[in-house]
C-alpha cells in the first residue's frame, strides 16, 4: 500500500513541481531530482525489490545521467533537465528507457518550438504592465547571457540573440590575427 502511494502520489507530485519550476524560472532545483532518487530508495525498501532489480534500476539511472550530461555538454538541454532525466530513468529502469527517452525528446522539442514561437509574439500592453511578467523576461535574458558567458554560449530566450560560443570567438580571433 505504501509503495503504491510512492508511485501514484509522490512521484507525480515531484515531477509536476519540477515542470512548474522549470516553466517559471528555467531552472530545476537540485533537491527535486535528489528527492526523486531518495523516494526510489524508500520505494525499493518498502516494495522489497530484489538486489538484481535494484542494480538494474541503478544502472539505468547512471545511463540516464550519462546521456543527460552528454546532451548538456553539447548545450542541447539544461543541467537540471539532465539530472531530472536520470532520476526518472532510475524509477523506470531499462524496460522503458528508450521509449521514455524518445517520448521525452519529442515532447520537449515540441514544447521548445512552441515557446520560441510564443516569444516572438508581442506581449499585450495590459500584461506588460504586470511586474511578474515584465521583470522575469528581462531577468531571464540577463541571467541567460551570464550563464552563456560562463558555459561558452547560449540562446537568450527573450531577445532571440545568440551569444557566440568560445571556440567560435577563438576561431574568429585567429582569422583576424592571420589576416593582419
């Protein structure tokens, strides 16, 4: 009974909180994926998972972490997304790993395209007067540019301005130096 409560209530609530946090601030706090992992440990203890199944789930979580961080290294997803992907694959195991990865990438890509197209539309004047709409848009852009400078490049979500990656800047500097 307690193991069903984990799966039916706690995990969906944590995933919904992660989605809400990500939509509101473009960040997923570390405590949410960590809590998902700890909940899995509690679930495994309560449900009495055999050690072979527990090892398979742990290996799936590590593979999810490796895949997520590879996508993060190429700048395709955020670090919080990678950690959340790993925590979710810990719950799913290898049985549904590929299906989950495919569905997540399709839905995430569709959501990204929808957000990009919505950001190109002007915000109505009545809504722009609201500080909770106007201020986060400016802050997100400024924070995105700062993170991009540290990480090597990013896409500014509100200004639609791409910051060059470090290797592109170095290549451009080398071209200028060889031309002179």
